[in-house]
């Protein structure tokens, strides 16, 4: 049998953000039937990096896969991206690897899609102004996702490196035809925004509680390991909190620091996003509420987006088949 190999450029030529959003939303609807592994970590202490591995099987789609993702914030010294990943899809009938693909692009799309799905179900429907903290790759994909589900009037961007704020502001203005402003500080990006997105590797708050107006929705994207934190714990104490996966959020998501400090408890997490989408639990209950989505990133999102890409590649004759195993 042969295995389909897909590169980053091939994936980006195939996949649209709308397709990723639809795939992730459908994935959340069936999350209760998903089998998943616990995320396993290896830490490269001397090098300042790590490697994470996890997998998921979706019986309804007959889709299975695993992802290995490496992170090193010093990779710019080597001319490499901060995050590199690979995804392997398996045929559940045979456990044979039917596809091996770049996981960096899939990760970018699925995370942007998850933020868009969360905002669709939790933010005010009249949201028009976005405040983004963190002008890296994921900041870009978060804005692309939100642009698919809201009619945006303005995007405020802040990054601690001003050049990155300016570059992303120019790119978003050009590609999405939205008024975009590079802000000199984080407060300027947050105040007046209907939806606030944090996409940083921060280990201390970058958004303070007194900046947040009633009715704001926040997508906390950056925290994905113990000790990471982007929001003032008082934001979480005040807000209705929703997560992609409760155990993962408590262990390594935005809620992990607030819970470890005793500011909030597990009982303060209102629901997993799948429960809101399926209408088993309430999401936003008033226009005055502050809502937070804590996105740790889960294997289901990777598998559904990779599966969508794989099927589209087969249909369009994209990629290279190789006799990889037998």
C-alpha cells in the first residue's frame, strides 16, 4: 500500500479557513464519541524546547490520526519556525498510515478555526471590533477565522515587538479589507474591543481585568502548558468560562494558574464548547456578560482538519504517494 505525503504548500493550496471552521464545528458536535490519548510531553530543558504527542479516533468519521509537535522559541536563530509539527492519518480498518502531512499548517488552521467557532457561539452577535494581543502566526489565523463569522469594522493589534504589530496590521488591512490599527500598548488594543484574542507564550497577565468592558468575549489561545497565563485571574473570576476540554484546561490551559492559586475552582468552568454547540448547556446568557474561551488545543481538531485536507487532496490529485511501509 502507498501513503500520501502532503507538504505545507500543498495543504495551504487546498484548505480554506471556512472549510477548517466547518470541520472543527462538526468535530465538536461529535466530541463525546471521540477516543483520545492523553497528551504526552518531552521537555528539552537545555535547549529551551519541547515535544508533544497526542492522537484521536472519531468513529463517526472513521478517522484516526496522531500529531507530534515541537516548540522552541529560539528557532529564529536557526531560520526555523517556532512551531513544527507532523500529522499521520491512519485507516482504522487496517491501522495503516494512509497520509503523512505537514502539521504546522494544519495546527494554524485548526486553532484559528476553534477560536472562530467559540466566538460564534459565545460572543455577542453584534461584535464588530477585535483586539488582538500577539502578532505572530496564530494571531493572523485567529483574525482570518473571526473574519469568516463576523462582519468586522476594526482590528486593533498589539505585540511587544512593534514591527510585528505594524506588519500584521498592514497584511490584515490588505487581505481582509478591514480597518486595522497597530497599537502602542496592550491596553489600547483591548479597550473598546468586542472580542479580545490573546495569542502569546506569556507566563504573566497581558490583559488586565479593568480593561474589559461588560459584554466582551475573550479567546485565550496561548496557554498550553502549566504555568502559562495571559489573563489577569480576576478576568476569570468575573467571567463565564468555557473550554475545549475540562481536564486539559485545568492542567495546562488558561485556567491552570487561577485554579492553582485558588481564585477559581473546577466548578467555575461552565461547560465544554461541545456542550454549548449541542445546546446541552447554556453559553452566553446576556449581552452584559464577560465570556472566556480557554483553548488548549485538542487532538480531535487536528484529526478533523487533517482528514478534510486528505480527502480534498485525493479528490484533486494533490500530493505524492510513496510506498512507505510495505
